[in-house]
C-alpha cells in the first residue's frame, strides 16, 4: 500500500521549535513540476510561497502510515 512517507511530495518542514511532515502537492508550483521538490523546506519559506493557512492544511494532509492521497508519486 502506498503511504505518504513513500511519496516525494511529503517532506519535512522545519520550524523554530519542531519539524513536521507536510504535503507539497498542496502547492501548484511543486505539483506541476515548475519547481523541484526539495528534501526539506523551512516553514518561513513555505509561508512566503503560500501563506500560513496553506501550511496548516499541508501539515494536516499528511498521513504517515495510512493510504496516500491521489497525488501520490513514489520517491526517486
């Protein structure tokens, strides 16, 4: 079964106090291939690209051990 942890859009977002997984498929520039999916992303950079509300949605979307969403793409 494909899980979020095996997806290339699931990356750690590094905040001031903690690091959490987030789904970058919520951002069109990564989903469309306009930008390469990074190995990790700083929370400040994510907020600059999409805003705080989208960051919260991206973190909530990740399901590390359950089945991945329809945007699943295996890590290379």
